[in-house]
């Protein structure tokens, strides 16, 4: 069974001539799934297309232990 991990994605959103920086934490199984979820979420919330989103960095964060 696959383990769900936490990814921190940092980048910029170009809208209206402005570059808006963002950082999002997304839970996913693979890095590609996290990126797909980011594109879907940003498109839904901000009506951004994929070419308007520039991803600078994707890093896997350590998962906190459940107590």
C-alpha cells in the first residue's frame, strides 16, 4: 500500500501582469500527484491556467508522528 506524504510547493502565479508568490502544502502519494492537485486547486480558486503557474520548488516534508 502506498504511503501518503506531505509536499511543500513554492512558486509564482502570473495574473494581470503581476507575479504573486505562493507556498502550498499538499498531501499526495507522489510528487506528480501533488503537482496535479496544485494546478487543479489554483485553477479552481484563481481561474489560473497552467502556463500562468510557475513552480520554483517541490520538497517533501517529514510527516509528524500521530500521537
